[in-house]
């Protein structure tokens, strides 16, 4: 069992401000990692990376997070939230600088592991600070939206800097631009943390809710991100626009989703968004033109942004909030990683209609299973006022 005894929480004048600052620390720290994804597959030779190692370097941070999410529970129990967040922000920025100056594959692997550990720490910390706010839905949604701005900025300015200055200067400039992250981490108040931890497992059997989180990440962040080019192979510009639209939804709809959850109820908004996302998957399976494909992807990405933004909110209702946040993040990472692996295999198939009909059926079954675990009467669920 996971037994917790909480210290009395310190007085925080503006809890929403703390969640915003923690998210800003994560957003600024993500510049280097975000730029690495379009940069490394093309310019690997310029930074001394063998072509066979590109895939490993881009995925190793996600693999690290599978273990780091749970390990951070133990770390937060030993050290303070603020202290670990500052340290993680520093390490993330150091890894950004390092990308432009290291030419040894062993060091590349080391700094990618460093980034994975730092990201896991900052993500859990940002969620914890967001959940300190009385308006938890708004705070969690705003936190997710703010974080997504970081990668968007890096993807916009990184290529421009690289075209004028080269790899080393680009990562150095991105590192300098990341420094405000330290300021925001430093401004965080301290939070009370659990004092004891006994008999805990690194990752338990997923709850019905965590299964929904896993499936959502598996389908959208994993499979669809990989196969969108397959569906729109005759219009790659549209595929790129839809992926950009997905990030914009996460930025702008996440706070709105949280605001609605605070006012209409978390379960109503979360389950409704999952249902509508499932409806979009069935639409994708049955689409017979470019227009209907674009409509289906738009539908899925729109409601996935609502669903993904609200997932950490569920941890606020758990007895062991820190463990719940870590488990939720881990199941999302596992889902995205497994979906990416399967998505690559699906590219070999001549037709994906049956595959997405099956996926839609699985999503429907998982939602029904989760609904049966709830105590909300069906007539109350549909009563939105």
C-alpha cells in the first residue's frame, strides 16, 4: 500500500500563478528538444551522430520517462518540489547547449537521458503546482496550453536561426533563450510533500481511467501522428497543417477545457471529449475523400486536445495525488510509444479501414467500461445545467 502523511501546506497567495510559472519553466526548457526532431534526421552528420543512431536519440528520452515518472515519486518524497524543479530546469538548459557542441555518441546518449529525466521532473512538478489551485480544471488546462507554446516557438525560430548561423550557434542561442525558465522555476513557492512511502510499486495495474488515457495517447499521439501522411499522401501540405492545428488546439483549447470542467464537471467534459474523439475515429475509417479525411482528423485533434488537457485533473481526486500524476503520465508515454511503433507497421498495409473500425470499437468498449465504474447516474450526466 501507498501510505502518505502530508505536512501542512504553505500559504500561497496566488496558486494559479504558481501553476503558470511551473508551466513556463517547462516551456522555456523544451526549446532544444523540440528543435532536435526536425533537425537531427537531416543534419545528423554535422553534429557527429551516426545515421543508425538518429532514431534511438530521438526516442530514448521517452523510454527514460517510462521509468523516470515513477522514480520521481521517490525523489519528490526525499527533496522539495521547488528544489527539484530548479535543478531539472538547469539540466534541461545544459542539455540544450550541449547538443550543439558534443560530437561523441556516448555524450549524446547521456544528455538525451538527462533531458528525459529533467522533462519527467518538470512535467510532474508543473501538474502538481497546477493542482494546488482551487480552480483545478482551469489551472491544469492553462498549464498544458502554456507548455505547448514552447515547442511551437522553437519550431518556428529554430530553422531560421540555423539557416543563418549553423548548428552550434543555433543550440547556443536556443539555450540562451531558455534561461528565463530558471527565473520562473526560482519564483515557485515550496509545496508540502508526502513524508513517507512504503510498499509502493513503480507502476500498478491501470485503472479504467488510465486505460482511457493510454488508448487516447496510443491512437492520437502514436498511430495518427505517424499515419496522417499515409492518409493524405497526395496532399502533404494539408497533413502538415493538420499537425500544426493539433498543437494550436492544445494551446488554445486546453484552458477552455479546464474552465468547462470546473463549471460542468470533470467527468462530463472528459468522457464527452473521448466519445466525440471515438466518433472521429469511426469517421476516419469510413472517409472516402480528402475533404472527409480532413474533417475526421480535425474532429479527432480538436477533442483530443480537450481530453489530453484534462487527464491530470483526475489525480486531484486520488488519495495519493503524486503517485496518480506519475502513473497517469507513464501510461500516456507508454501509449504514445506503442502507438508510434504500431503506426510504422501500419504503413505497410494497403488499406486501414478495418484497423480503424477495430480501434473505434476498442475505444467505445473502454469508455463503456469506465462509465460502469462511475457513480454518476446517466440522467445526471446529460443534465448540463
